[in-house]
C-alpha cells in the first residue's frame, strides 16, 4: 500500500471504479459499507474517492468473491492486504488453499459428467 498522497488524477470516483472493474456501482458501495475497502475518502460533493491501492484491493476482492471466497475470508484478506508485504505468505496460503479446492471441485464435476455420459451411452 502506498501511503503517499495521490494526486487528483490518480484518484477515482465510484463510477470510474465501477467502470474500470466492470461491476455495478452498488457492488462497490456494498464492499465499502461492509468495511472490505476501508478509509475511502469523500469529496466536497460527498462522493467516494478511491486511491489506487483501494481500487487494487477492490479488484482483488471482487475476483476472490467470484472464486468462491466467503465474506469472512474476504475480510481477513482485506485486513492482511492493508498490513503490507509482511503478510504476503498468509495471503498466498489463502489463495493456494482455495485454488486446491477449486481444482477438486472441477475433478468432482468431471466425474459426474463422465457418469452421465456413460449412462447416456447405455441408453442409446
């Protein structure tokens, strides 16, 4: 996380973040309201303003959710991310564990597909 103050052209509005990540604005708001992307500033119009590290974190969390991570896992990852590189091993372990689970799910689905195909062949 870069703690330097970003210049205005580095920051993004909620609309810009939503467009960049190709997600609805309410998804961005939801992640912020749940504390997954903390410390989001507001401008004079009370609109959320995102720093680059917050956009990066949100993109990671969106992909993690799509990969099947639960809310508590997203919260844990977010907290670890904000602590910086000293937590990279724990974050990597979370990702590796989920990847292993996903590969097992794929293998299980393939077995189910193989079964159905065998049954279809028997029915011909």
